[in-house]
């Protein structure tokens, strides 16, 4: 089977993370080097993500990329859901401080908002919806989560986004203190994409035979 997958992201951190997650799956061993490419390789204008759920935002991105490239497209929408904030920042996680992708600003604002909240009320989770769309319109969406507790100050130099302040349940290290392999094994994104693997295999097989 010869096929390529295009990832609906221009975020280099996310591209490396997703490629590593997919490469670790035995069912995808047929994928050759370079088979997983990012949206940056194509002249496609990113669509407006104006839905109100992770699932629908992921589908918006994957649909546009599949249509524009003619390849099997995979997109994810992910964020941090804080219980005491009623699930916020949620779909607004990447622009919580106002500007899209301001990781440090987002993290600093959230910590200020929670500075008086005691540990027992700092439960939160990372959420990821992973969507696959084929050029002929087949669609699949899977959700993954990573439960944890929010720290009062960042810890660790790895990862990105809110990783330095989420302490996964059962761990004494933040997501930013875990190795890439450790994080991928338990992460919301890893869980969502592993659930998507059977659909990826089926979609690539059908696409290669068209």
C-alpha cells in the first residue's frame, strides 16, 4: 500500500508529535518516510474554526484539506478543560489570552485566574478530537482525554501549550517534564489518534486503490 496523509496543522510541535504517535502504531508500519505531511506543504488557506465543539472544529479543518489536496486528511482540535471554570478554556484554549497561539500568555492568564483555587478544586483534563476525512467524503471522529490536576506554577521545559501546568493523574511530573514517548503514551492526542488508526488504515487502503 502506498499512500500519504496530510495533517491539518502548521504547528511544528504538533506535526512532530502526531507523526511520532502514528509511526509507533504497528498497523501503520506500511507508511514510508515522508508519508505524513503537514498542511504547510500545500497552498491551502486555513478555514475559520467557528464551531462550538472540538469535534466540529476538527472536521472543518479536515474537510477543507481533503478537498483541496485530494489526500486523506487528519485534523485535531484540542484544549484544556478546567472543572472549576465550567470546562473553559475549552475550544478557546489557544487564544485564551486574546492572541491565537500565545502559549505563555494563555498559561499566565489561566494561572492568575486560578491563583486562589485550592488543589482539591484544580481538576482539569486535556481533550482532543481527531477527525479523518477522505477526498470522497468519508468522515470519522474520535475523542481522547488526559485527566489531571493543575499546578500553581509551570514545571518542565518540554511539550507546549499548557503542558507545564498539568500534572497527569498518577504522575509526579507535569506533562512538560515527561519524555516525548511518555507523554505520547498517555496523552489526549495519543489516545484520540490511536482510536483513529483503524479508520486511517481503511481510508488509506481505499484511497490507494482508487
